[in-house]
C-alpha cells in the first residue's frame, strides 16, 4: 500500500529536513510516519489542530474562568495571548490536561498566598502542582476538619451527659420533695387528729384557742396592710378635713414620694 504525503508550502523546508534525516538513518519516511501513527494511537500524545493559536489561547482562558471562577482573571491582551501560546508550545498538551491542572490548583486550600493565572502558565509550576508538592495543604485541611468534627462531637457528648445528669438530679430532687410532702401531710394529719381529740376532751380550752388564733390572724393581716400602705398610696375616706370640719376622701402617699410621683399615680388611678 502506498502512503502519499501532502503538505503546505510553508512546511516544505521542514519536510526536506525530515527526508534528509531518514536518508541519513537508512529508513524511509513512510516507516517514520507509520511509527508515529502507532505511537499516536497507543500513547496519550497531543497533536495541535489547525485552529489559530490565539483562538486556542482564548479557550484556555475560558477554561480557567469556568474552573476557577473566584480567581482573578487577567485582562486579555496581546502579551497575555503570546504567553499562553508559548506555554501551549512548551507543554504540548490538550484541553483535558489544562483542565486537570486548573482543577488541581483550585482544589488546594491556599492560605497565606494563592497562585494566579500567570503562575499556572509556568512549566516548573506545572510539575510542582501535578507532582503533589502542595497536597500536604489538602491533608492538613482534612486533618483540621477531622479534629474540629471530633471536638464538636466530644462537646455534644459532654453536653448530653450533663443534661442526663441534670435530669437525674432533678428527678431525685422531685422524688425527695414528694416524699417530704407526703411525710408532712401525714404528720399534719396526725397533728390535726390529735388536736381534734383534745378539742373534744376540752371544748372550752379549744374555743379559747380558736379565739386567740383568730385574733392573731387579724393582727397579722392588719400589720401586713399597714406595711403595704407604707410602701404605696392607699385611698382613705377621711384623708382630709374641710373648713367646716367635714371628712374628705383622698390618696395617702408614702412620706418619701415626690410631687411628680403623686401626680403620676393619680393619673393612672
């Protein structure tokens, strides 16, 4: 089978060099082409298309914007396009390779410093990224995340233990208070029953005791009323006396109240 080779005029000098090299090595150009065909099929070799270099450079920028949307995107200029074209010629890799590079860069949790687009164009930096030199940052972030998750879990477990402990203490306290209440009720009931027996045995003494208790109760209520009246105003039907000696009702205020307090009280009441 015959293999014809067609090429543009502008690459004719290069083709002549290839033919001279093949003649020097004693191989035909067809053998060399077939060898590279096989290599192209078996290995991941990128062959640039006939698309203009500037168009390829713009595609790289668009890919960078898509994958790294929060990173600063440089202004498109002739200088930038030339740098991208040179980077493309050096690495000889296709869009998939550049996508891997950008995704690797954006996945790293940069701290005090973050690379920019120009840094990513450098071939030495390609090796640093893809060889895993900065992967320790990912491991460190994951470790810190794990430590934080463990800390929160321990705090939650501690809080849960404290809650259960508090609930148990409250339960025991309620049980104790309930037992004390029941005990007191029984004691009160016994005292009441004993008092009732004494009342039946000595009715006059019981009547005198009831009278004394009622008087004591009335006295305490009166004292409480006086104490309350000393703290806030109260209405009295005999607060004042007019010129003719008649009693006039009014508010009786505490001695330390100001005139403003008295006016405010009367407006509300």
